[in-house]
C-alpha cells in the first residue's frame, strides 16, 4: 500500500471555508479518479497554525503515477486558483510496512 500524504497550512481567516471546500469539492474530486482506496482528513492539534493533513491510500505506485500524470495538475491548479497565497502545502509519498 502507498499513502499519498498532503499537509496544508491555511491562513486563519479562510480555514472554515477551506475545510468546507475540501470536504465537499476537492477530496470528492480526488476520490472520483477511482485510483484511491480511501482517505483520512485530519486537523493537526500540535500547532498554532491552521494545519491539516489528508492521507490518500493507493494500491500501488502505478496508481500514484497515473494520478500524477493524468489528474494532479488540474486538481492542484483549481486549489491554487481558489486559495492563492493563502496556504502552503507539503506532499509526501509513504509506503505502508
């Protein structure tokens, strides 16, 4: 199993709108690619910033590469357009042991 982990810090004044948009639009759009088995959405409680983590589970690296090659750019552009200069993101790829 592969975990595609995205950690995002958003500015305090937009965090409620951002969380709502992630739950109703962005995460469903990612899941509609049919490449991910499941996701988990977390709020980081160990920081003063509004920081969140989304972990998407994939079967294998081929599915991740297909996501990156076919879907990721458009989905990230939509996020960037809607929340430009209001967030920072860090992405990691993890393998379950």
